[in-house]
C-alpha cells in the first residue's frame, strides 16, 4: 500500500520533496550571497559586513554538507549525485524521479563548490585598505594578496554558475512547463504520497546546526593565538 510519510497528511497526487531546512537553506543562501556581493562592491566600512555575511554563508554551507548526509530523502547527496549513466538516461528522457535530476545535481555541486571556495579564500583575503579576512594572520601579507586574486577570479565563476542555475530554472518553467520554484517554496511536488521524503528529524537537524556553528567559530579566527602586544615605547630620556 502507498502511504505518505508518517504523521504527515498527504494529498493523493503530491509528495513532500524539500524539507523545511533545505528550503530555508536555499532562500537564506540567495539573500546572503546577494548581500555579500553588494557589500563587497560598496567596499570601505561595508567590508566588515562582507566578512560577516561570508562567514554566515560558510555556516550555511557546512550545514548543507552535513544535511546532505543526515537530512531527509531528497536532500541527501547519496540520493541525487549520480554517475554518467544516470545523466545519459536523463538526457534520453528516461529519468523518472523526484528531487534534483542527475544533471541538475552537477549544478548543485558546482554552486556549493564555488561558494565554499569563495568563503574559504575570503578568510585569507584583504582589501589593501583596512579590512582583512579572519585567518590572514595564518598566511601573511604576500600569500594573502595572491589568495585575494583567486577570490576575485571565483567571483566570475560564481556569476557564471548562478546565471546557468537561474537560466535552467527559467528554461524548465518556459520550455518544459515544469515549475521547480514552487516545490522549493512549499516543499511539495507532483508525485505519489509514498515517495514523500523521510528522515532528517530534530536530532539530525541539531547535529547539522552544531557542525555549522563549529565551522563558523573556527573560521572566525577563534582558534588563532592572540596577537602579540604592541612593542612598549621607551620613555624619552631627559
Ligand atoms: C545567489 C543565487 C542562488 C544560489 C547561490 C542558489 C543555489 C542553489 C543551490 C545550492 C541549490 C541546491 C539546493 C539544495 O539541494 O540544497 C539550489 C536549488 C534550487 N534553486 Fe537556487 N540559487 C540561487 C538563486 C535561485 C533563484 C533566484 C531561484 C528562483 C528563481 C532559484 C531556484 C532554485 C530551485 C527551484 C532549486 C531546486 C532545483 C531542483 O528542483 O533541482 N535559485 N539553488
Ligand atoms: C561565499 C562567500 C563570499 C562571496 C560570495 C564573496 C564575494 C566577493 C566579491 C564579489 C568580491 C569582489 C568585489 C569587487 O569586485 O570589488 C569580494 C571581495 C572581497 N572579499 Fe569576499 N566573498 C565571500 C566571502 C568572504 C569572506 C568570508 C571574507 C573574509 C572574511 C571575504 C573577504 C573579501 C575581501 C577582503 C575582499 C576585497 C578584495 C579586494 O578589495 O581586492 N569574502 N568578495
């Protein structure tokens, strides 16, 4: 018999696909990435906020990686990251499933990977004026300059993968008449109730949040030794 997820009232022709943490993760990520771009373009004093937003993005990414192992069915990497055979089958129109399709999964990995690289390089970057990433003391000025260059290169890559991502969503809506945004807002997609996502309960959520907090704490420089005190100025001898 086909029944929905335990405890969830399920309409006969719909399945619960995106759990609440995945949806909050996605829309929070969109807002924070936009904020990181705007604050970096403003520069100056806004760089303090750029650093904080970057740190929050890093926390979201750490949460999502953990959730990819302990979250509910369609949020798990093991469910949607597939090999070339599955991608070929999808391209031939033979894929029937819920959640990220095998090709879309590549764009999810690209988005997560580029953002993780941006957050990581940002920690060692500097703006040549007054702001530097929280872990710059670990690498020193020269290397920090080179890492800043990589942070800038990644900006172009991020714009490319986001443009492809949003382009694909629009293509699906306009050409394939398939609205992917609604499930990312409501959690529900067309499907059978028995296909509804399971797992990813409160304990899994708490564990993923703890991992995210630990990542933010370490990335904020909390583990670095305190900076040496400024050299004592000798009193002038009169
Ligand atoms: C800064 C911009 C954006 C970033 C970094 C981003 C990132 C992501 C990521 C990482 C996922 C995978 C979700 C997961 O499994 O955790 C995703 C999925 C998704 N995003 Fe975005 N996103 C952005 C903008 C948008 C916008 C503007 C829309 C809507 C117009 C959108 C709609 C979606 C949808 C519908 C999915 C699910 C796709 C599917 O069904 O396979 N995203 N996005
Ligand atoms: C995924 C997260 C991040 C995104 C999307 C991002 C995005 C950007 C962008 C677009 C720029 C270039 C602005 C321009 O063209 O002038 C930039 C510059 C910069 N970012 Fe990030 N950033 C992130 C994380 C971080 C973090 C965590 C830090 C530090 C804690 C950081 C520190 C910097 C610094 C110091 C610059 C200035 C570089 C310069 O002026 O040459 N970023 N970031």
